[in-house]
C-alpha cells in the first residue's frame, strides 16, 4: 500500500497541497468534517488560526483512532466562511499544518461557504485516507 504524490510539469508548483495522489491497496477511511470543537462540544474562542489548529487536530485524532496517521491522508477539503481571511493567514496555517501533519501534503481544496453546522465555526476540514 502506498500513496504517490504527483505534481506534473506544466502545472503551477503546488504550495500546501499535491496536484494528485494515487492510492494503491489498503483500507479507505472517510473522515467526517471536523470543526474547532473542544471535548465539551464547544467551538473554541479565537480566530481562524486557532480554529484551524483544533479542527486539524480533531481530524487527525479521528484518523489515528482508525489506525492511521497524517502520512495516510490522500485528500482534505477545507471549508472556510471567509476565504480572504484564509488566504491572509495562509503562511500561519501552513506552519500549523507542518507542525501537526508534516510535509507530505494530500490533494486539497479550499471551499468558501456561507456558514458551517457549528455557527461559531470559521473552518471545517474533512478528509480521505488510505491505510495499509
């Protein structure tokens, strides 16, 4: 089992994502959307970076409970209520990603949304992983 990250010549160099990820063998894990909910089910106070960090930590906790780790992520979708704010914090969010998930990026997309299920949430992440 493995994940092969593909970034073909002729496409702009990826920053914080891979253009394609090929998964071979293994078990497929579908990860539900995670916001910045603490253990009590309350969205943490703070801005986008703080919420992104906890949402990512929650996503990785679900993945670890399924037997995987960040290196097994094939795809992550980020839903943001303010894409402009997401872009403005891109460097900081990248540092958070690398600290929590490492330098192997999955295929990713950022989608602007009007609001999320948790009304105080600024960001939500869901994903797909392939485990050996």
